[in-house]
């Protein structure tokens, strides 16, 4: 592949900042990557081809560089020569500053069985007490159509109205319920009654909020089976979405756009299968309520 000049790298140059692990603000950065970019202009892979990564590593001590592949929903991709794999050399011994392109020769290669779709190369650098993880986005075209059957994608979830033992939030990326007392960053879906609220009795709203900034659109014009990512993204461009869903009913179709930074442009579709204000009262007997749903990511 012919290496394009830096002026040809369009819209993909990303700088990596420091994520400190105990370091004081007035201490120098221990690891940094500059001008991280795909050498190829459009970062599109086709079977039998590869795209190279450019960028310079600068560190105050020996830096450990590693790479992982994932899809846009943050599911890790197992590397295989027949599908996708990262090709690279080890960092040069004894050098704290080096090039990802010239010294490590980093590239992503697509085999003949590579699946079409949007992917992420996650670049991780560790030096001393500092580390950074930065995503670089690319796509595969003219490969295999590997979209799983709907039944393989669809999963079930639940959000409780709580003042007791139940989880009152849900993490769509990990596919698991989250206790309302946990960090807000994982709460894509959230019950709106606060833990310890004295007005909890009868306070079940039948609505979904979010702890991290996800947005909601309820759409009665599409079925769960027919929902697709292109149409959902168009809806969010036109309507932006709500911070809180309206009161939900069984059968409602809800599009959820994850908060920026959770996953690049990730949208899920939910089919509400049960809304019950009296279900699963807490051990304290103060309140109850549940929203159950089927959900799947949209490509």
C-alpha cells in the first residue's frame, strides 16, 4: 500500500491525552502519542488488503504498546488471519520515542473471510504510572455478510423501581442490570425514583431516564424486527431525542442513543414487553414497579 502524505490524512488525526494514574498535575507526562492517523485516506478495508497506522510515541520511560480490535458496540473481536488481525513489530529496544509506522509497522489486515461492518482499533500505551487508550475507527467493505440472525442478537433486560434489593438501572453495552447505587457512567437506562426517596410509594412513572446522558425516541411506526441503524440515526438527527422517555406501555418501540464516549454512534432498539407498577415490591414494602424489554444493537 502506498503511504499517503500527512496532508492527505483527512479528518482522522487524533491526539492522545494523558490519563494519569496517581501523578500530580505539575509532573511531566510520562506517555504521549502525536498525530495518530490512518495512513490510508478513507480507512476502508477490503479482503486481502491492509491499512497502516501512523503516529509518534514519546515517553519518559519505556512504553508498552498493545492493540485490540472491537466492533462499534465495544464487543472484542477475536483476531484471526482469515478475518481481521493487527500486524506489528515490537517497539525498538532502548528507545522511549518511536514511530508506530516506521519502527513498529502497525497495520490492520483483512482476510478473505472478513465481515463487513464498522470496527475499532484500540491503541493502548502504558509508561510508568500513566496509560492511555485511544480508538481508531475503520470499516470493512466487499467482505462477508456476517450479521447474526435476529434471535442471536436480541436479549432481554429489566429496570426495577427500587428502594430495596433490586437493580434500578441497566448497562446496554455489557448487557447487565446495575444497582442504582453504582456509578452513573454505566447507567444507560435508569429508573427515576431516587434511592431513599420518602415519596417513593406510588411514585413509579413507567419512564426510562439515564445516568450518563443517553437519549430516547419512542416510535410507533416501526416494528422491533424491522428497526435498522440507518433509520434510527436519521431519527436522532431530526429529533435529537429526549433525556427522559414518556410513560411507556407494553409494545412500545424505543430507540436509545448511547451517551457520547460510551460507544461511537451506538444505537439500540428496545421492545417494551412489560410495564407493571405493582411488581416486585422492595423488602421495605415502600414501592415497586418494573419495566421489562427485549433489546438489540442496531448496525
